[in-house]
């Protein structure tokens, strides 16, 4: 239940299903690891769009204060500090 869309305009959208979550955040290399809110899309789904250049980006979700990888995205990588992050391409 996750999708990532990339349009010619450079817009990327991350959408995750997190039933019961209250106001999840997303942080990543494209936000300089500053947490930004996701927006409720209904039925436990949350989404956030970004204007990005084509490339590879690392990110994590912050759900109820806990940092976690995207449960719907199997693509991850380990950063130099040993943290596992989700990857957006």
C-alpha cells in the first residue's frame, strides 16, 4: 500500500498506510533530515510530495515519536553511522 510517483516536473510523492498513526512526519536527505508533516489522505493513508531532482535519496518516517523505515518500501541502505534508511529513487 505504498507508492512513489515521479513526474516530469520533478515532483515525487511518498504515500504510506499507517493505521492509527497520529500526524506522522517524514525526514530525509531531501529535507536535510528536518522532519516535515505528512498529510492525511484517508483510510489510514498519509502522503507528502516533494520537488526533487532525479536521484537517490534516503529517508525515514517518524510515527508517534519513533523513527522507522518505510514499511512499504523494501529498498533500504545503511548509512556511515550504521542507521538503516529507506531509499527513494
